[in-house]
C-alpha cells in the first residue's frame, strides 16, 4: 500500500508548535478530508479549537506503508506520527 505523508504544524493553546505527520492512503486527494483527520487527532489532545488548514498542513511525499501503521489506516482511514510537542 502506498500512503501520502502530510506534514503538519499546529500552534498549541500554550503557544508551543505541535509537529505531526498525517499518513493516509494516496487515493485520498481531498485536503479537506486530510485536515479533518488532523482535527480529529487534535481533539484527542484537547487542542480541537486550534486552526488546521492548508497553512498548517501540506502534502509532503508518498511512501510505502509501514506495517505498524497499516491496521490503523485500514480501520480509521489514517495514522498519526507524533514528532514534536504532541504530549
């Protein structure tokens, strides 16, 4: 399975920048769907009021799926890789 990586930077309520990647099937080309995945993730971090638009989230590249991500992508439609200030 090929997946698209969407590089995402969101300013938290405390002013720190969260950096995470949204991993989704390459067939999903609509950025609004990807942004909604990011907003769902932000809700789990109590950051749902923070903006997530094309300014914060952009397509980066395509790669082969990591087997550790595949099950979650198949069930939820996406996978999040937490990089900085996500905790």
